């Protein structure tokens, strides 16, 4: 389990680095481009960035033993990109702090929660943390693809490049 703890700590560092690079690229777009409706599940770059933050906040609340309020998964938490970026940076710092406190005992536990549809679940912490980081990467990939529809080139987001430049 110790190597799994290290893995999740590395994923938290990657999450922070990837978000920094992705938000830097997105900042080069005018607001109208970030919010332009595109063929995407969350309708825009801005909508997808909000969804990633929303998902992270829901899971971090659950991981810390809280009850996450039910909300639409397409909620726009921040209309203003700079506020969204600041919230993202704060959330990433919180994720790093959380993973720095992980231990094997905590990873062996389970989390009971109610999802956004009102369905109760109890699942292993290690599986949920893997999902948490996979969810971020999945949706960052969508933003990366949406950026390719703009004049701003999508930045490299490879884990081994961002953490070992």
C-alpha cells in the first residue's frame, strides 16, 4: 500500500501541474472563445473546466468525511475565468495537502456516500481515489481536444514530461 500512497501523491502533483499548464493555455483565449458552444458534453471549454472543479470538490468533500450537496454536474460554479482559475489553484493545493496525509490504513478503508442521483454507495477508498484522478485526466483531455478547435495550440499534458521536465 505504501507504493499506492506514493502513486496518489504523484497523481496530485500531476493534477496540479497539468491544470497549471491547461489554464495557462485557456487564459490565452478570449472569454467568448472559452464559452463558445462546442460539440462537448459540458458544451464549452469553460463548462468543462467548471465540471472538473465541481467533481473535485464533490469527491474531496466525501474523502474528508463530509456530505456533498447534490447539484447538476454541469453547474457553472464560476462565470468569471479568473475566479475559476483561482478556485482551481486553491482546490489543487487542497488535493496535494490531502494526499500528503494519506497512509495505507486510510487507503484500506471505504467511503459511504450518496451520488448526485440520490443512490447510496460504499466503495473502497483506493478505488475512489483512482477514479478521482482518472476523472480529472479524462475531462482535461476533453478540454485539450476543444482547444484544438481554437487558435491556441493544446499544450502537452504528459505526466512524465510535466513532472520530470
